[in-house]
C-alpha cells in the first residue's frame, strides 16, 4: 500500500510537470485500417449471429484472451462484445500525457461506479472508475508497471496459480527494458515496458532522497516479485517511443489488421445484458446497442447471439458480477433479487465465487 502510494505520487509529480504541454498537443485524426474496418462493428451483422466463442466485455483481459484463442486456432469464429467505443489510434489514449482526461467526470471512455454509503467512510458514497472503452482499464489507466508480490500469488494456494506458475505468463506478456533479472522479466512479449520518454529527474531524486530518510530505500526493481517497502524509478506500460501499451493496441488491433485472423471480430458500443443458458450450459448472450453511445437507435432492440463452443465473461471486477447475476448466476438465488426485486431472473447456478453487492445494480 505504502509502496503504491509512493509510486503513484511520484508518477503524478512527473506528469504534472508536463500538464502545461496539454494545451499545446495537436490532435491527430484516427485512420481506420481497411482490414480492421471489416472486423469492427457497431451493429451485429447477420453473419455473426452465431459464432464459436463469445467474449462478453472487450477490456484488458478480454483483448488478451481473444488474441490468444485466435492465435491457437484462427479458424474459430470469435466475437468480442464491448459496451464502449473503438479505441484505435485515439490520440487521447495512445499519447500517455493525456491520461488525466479519463479521470474527468465527462470522460466517455471511463465508467464511474457509484458505491453505496459506507459507515467506515462517514457515510460517504465512493465513486470508483473503471475502463469503459475497447482495451478497458489498460486504455485509460495511469500506466504504472506494477506487479503483485510473490506472496500475493502464493497466498491464493490454488494449484497452477502460484508465483512460480505465473512467472512464464508474466514474462510472455512483456518486452521489458528496465533494471532487473531475466528470471522474472520477459523480452519478447507484445507489451513494451519502459521508463517512457520523459522523467522529471530533479523531483524524482529529491523524492527518493526524502523517502530514504523515513526508511524507504531506493530499490532498482520493485516488480521482481520479491521486493517491497521501498521506492523505485518507475517503469511504465509505455513504449520507449512514448506510446501507451494498452491491450487493444498490443494484442487485438494487430490481429484485426494482419489478415491472419479472419474470424476474429469485435462488436463495440453494445451492452451485454445477460448470458443465455441451455440448462447449465452457456449457449449465447443477449445484447442491446449501448443507449449512451448509439443515440440514433430507439425502441426495443435486444438481440441474441449464439455461441457454439463457449461464452467467456470478461467485463472487469465490477462488470462481470452484474452480467452473471442478470444471467441467474449469483451467490444464492435470493441475492439475485435483492437490488432489483421486480426483475424476472431465473436462478441458474448458485455460485459463492460471484461477488455480490460490490456496486449497486444501477446499469
Ligand atoms: C483510473 C485507473 C487507473 C489505473 N492505473 C493503473 C496503473 O497505473 N497500473 C496498473 O497496473 N493498473 C492500473 N489500473 C488497473 C487496471 O487498469 C485494471 O486492473 C485492469 O485494466 C482490469 O482489467 P480487466 O480486464 O479485469 O477489466 P477492464 O479492463 O475494466 O475491462 C472490462 C471491460 O468490460 C466492459 N464492460 C463492462 N460491462 C459490460 C457489459 N455489460 N457489456 C459489454 N461490455 C462491458 C468495459 O467497458 C471494459 O472495457 C487502473 C485502473 C483505473 C480505473
């Protein structure tokens, strides 16, 4: 916690040095790659009403999963359904300096979840932001290269999810150019990790010096899984040339454009309402155009998409439980109705692993 706060503060300091330049930054217009234009839709085409794999949500994890499945078998028809818009070449996303715009309440790429009042917070209701655009949180976040500690993984005590099990995947993700050991860092992955193109060295040095005086030494590589309680000259999800490394630009867009993944498709500006079950087997989803994005569409426009092989729900820590509960999957049948007593849910599966009551069910 202390480490994260220190890193966050330090990063903000370095960015604030640059905010003046915001007003000088030119806006580059996005050009849609012709191959990609054929694969990213705002309306469901008739050819995609039945696919092999549906991925509900098009955020950070979803972009990676869709890409890996498509690599494994390019013949599989895959449809990613994202409630936000396409992020391709959006200058406010690819240029790291503009990240602060996503914390503004007017941001159309951020979802703001209103929490319930907390006694421990003097009755205040927190607002929790999350990604609301293709690429999810990776498109709008602060780009700090921050990994869990070895103990975080090991404490799950779950077969296949220990730190040692995870290291090959952590390495596979990245092309790392910071300090540290090659036993925990990778050098051939799609995400470039670097210090970016700018550092406010004077304020960084002063901050590190001050932290050392109160007992937090400088550690060259805090992200090596075995180091804590110190400060580091941060590495970032930014390429050495200065571009944000969001999961859509590093995984999804290259595959939508390379002509080698002809069955990978994306439906944007479309909300997943629920997963449809045949007994206990997920066999499709119900969708509707996102009314906040597609204002030209009125009236009842729910549609279904069938999945021949599987439905993956990857709508984030706050979005996934909502979709699952609307689909009849919650901790208990009763919890499904707590926030929406008049709704017509059919309980499909009682699963204690679905978090309940995190945000209220307002969407
Ligand atoms: C402001 C902010 C700053 C952050 N800073 C950092 C940082 O510096 N470093 C770091 O490592 N991490 C940071 N994070 C955290 C990191 O970005 C997230 O942990 C990560 O992106 C989560 O990935 P995910 O795939 O689980 O979910 P997400 O990336 O949130 O993806 C979920 C996707 O599902 C979509 N969705 C939700 N509901 C529906 C629906 N009903 N139908 C269709 N689509 C839906 C959403 O629009 C979203 O695109 C930050 C997060 C935020 C919000």
